């Protein structure tokens, strides 16, 4: 089942902060965050695993509430380069090596203006 | 260069035709995934291969098929194409516990 992202779109001025949320109706093993610029491939930002482990870029922060099946991506001191569409991808369960498919939300379009 | 290679980058074909999209995963990645992205649908999971074997299927039409070869490259075959199949098709690869690395995609236009 597709996770729900909010907001659908947000406009920020440079230097402002934003939070993007991702919510699932299923218990999750991991949540991923990606950024996609128009016409380009999605770029991996961060993975948050059940149990608290996180891996990703140093300048990106996110949280994962396992009990609520929710994750939030925190963008601070936004820069023009942060513009793009942010997707969360959820993995509902761990079924062993190779069972690692993601279901993506519809995306949050972030526009950073000067 | 992400390390995942997709060819061709663009494809224009007529309805009813068949096309093959190719993907070479990043070195060392055993999993290959295919996703379809259209404007109003986001990234839709089609199929996953792991070390040569089909591991999971998503919303893949019967007209579509895929395979992964011993050298781990994968091909997605789309047949009896319809206008609605026009989309960006992404291949991604991964290792367990890490994020996906996406290829640059194949933009398919069916006319």
C-alpha cells in the first residue's frame, strides 16, 4: 500500500526550514528518502531502519517513528539546490536477503526561491 | 554517473510494437528493480530480480516481462504497446540495507 506524503508541495525562501512527512498503514522495516529533479533520476538521501539505524548524507536529517509507521525529513537552512520532488519509499517487512522492494509515495514538490 | 546504466535514453515507437529496455546494475549489487514513472502515478514498482531470480512482482502488466542474465544485467520487454505505456522507466540496483541507485531512465513515447 502506498505511503502518504504531506505536504504535496511547499515553497520556501532560501534559508528557511521545511519538514516533509511520510505515513504508512503497515508496520515498516525501513523508510527511504529520495530527491528527484525534473527529468532526472531519483537520488538516494537517507535510509532509516527499524531499530534506529540510519544511513545517509551528513547534511540531511530524518526521523522514524516505528510505532506510528511515520517518518519525517528535515530540511534546514534550505538552498536553491534543495529544489525538487522528495519521495519516501517504504519497505513493509524484512523477509530475508533480496526482499527489498520499496513502495513510493506520490512525492512532495519543494521549491526554494531566492 | 550513478553506476547503473540504462539504454536507450529515449525511445519513440508506434502502438502495437515491442521494445526492450536494458539495465546494467552497479558493480556488486545483486538486486535489480524496474519502476515506471508517469506524471500522475509517481514511481510504480514493476518487478525485482535478485541474483538472477525473480523475487517480487508489482503492478506489471501481462504484456510486460523481464529477466536478469548471469552477468546480472536485466532487460524489460514491453509488447503490444499502448499510448498509456508512455512513461519514464527506471532501473535501480541495491545491496541490502542501503539505498537504491537509479539509472538515468528510459523515456518511452508511444505514438
